[in-house]
C-alpha cells in the first residue's frame, strides 16, 4: 500500500515491513509483563541445578572408574 498507492516505491515497502515487525514484537511482549521474566528466572534456576547434579554424578563416576583401575 505504501509502495504503490502513496508513491513511495521500495522505500514504502521497507517502511511497512519494519512497522509490521515492530508491532508484532510489541504485541508478543506486552502480555508477558513481569510474569514472563519470573518464569524465565525459575527455568534458568532449574537448568543450573540440573547441570550441577549431572556434573556431580559425572565426577563421582570418574572417581569410581579411577578407583577400579588401581
């Protein structure tokens, strides 16, 4: 519409594209508010705990292998 009817050509198409992307981004973020950030923090905390557990298990298994080798 901007490119053809308003005579902006390719620049009008780029303006429409950028505006569409901006509006879609704002609409996607708006409903989350602080609840989305809290959820992300909790998920990150769970991942860190899982990684810590798997690291401890791997170290224990390595110690068992080293003990069996001697």
